[in-house]
């Protein structure tokens, strides 16, 4: 994976990937906000694709992320709270497994920060809270086999 960033003017930068490009307009949206959005989008793609791979569907998907950062530089994330809210035609246990598979196995961005960030999650499935403020176990992750996921290429 390659990305290049070029200064355009003032605090605007152009990020070019191998497939596309976009403008980062600081301080309108900070690089840290883009980073957090990328973390959440990584998991969101899992939450669409895992159910699809087993003939199920997710609708009304929303993932909210709230990160607290250290006061001192480099101001790393101390905690990340994620709230997964979605509807599906699966039972609550299966829905929770999709979230856990994303968190523990498939989402590379979450797994990149998990050794240095306490991650908490809440799951609201079909309007019912099925997990609330659970702490993700940090470390090397676990293997949850939900099949092959073909999503946004890394």
C-alpha cells in the first residue's frame, strides 16, 4: 500500500493513493479525525460484508467512535469507545459475533492500535442493547473464522 501527501496551500494537502486522491483540509478536518474515521470505516465494511457472505443483511448501520487522547505529545489515543447500532435478520448472538470478528480478527486498523489503546464497545441490535461498554481484550487478537471477507482492499 502506498500513499503520498503533497502540500497544496495554507493547511490543505492532497493525499494520493494507488486508486484515488482526496484533499485533507486542516483544521477543517484534522488528520486524527481522518484516522478515527478510517478505523471506524474499516469495521463498518466488515459489518456489511460478513452478514452478506452468509446470506444475511445489515441495515441502518451506524458506528460512533469517541476517542480520548493523552495530554502530552504524541497525544496517542488512550481509549476508544465504539457504539455499533444496526438492524439485521440474524439473532443477537450472531450479530454480536459479527462485531467481535471485526474487532478481534478482521479490522486491521483496530488491531493496529489495540496494544496501546483501551477499546470499549456497545452493540445495539434491532433496537435492543445486547452488549454495553464491554472492554476489548488488548493484545494479539484471536482467531474467529467467519469465512473469507472480500472488502475494501487494504
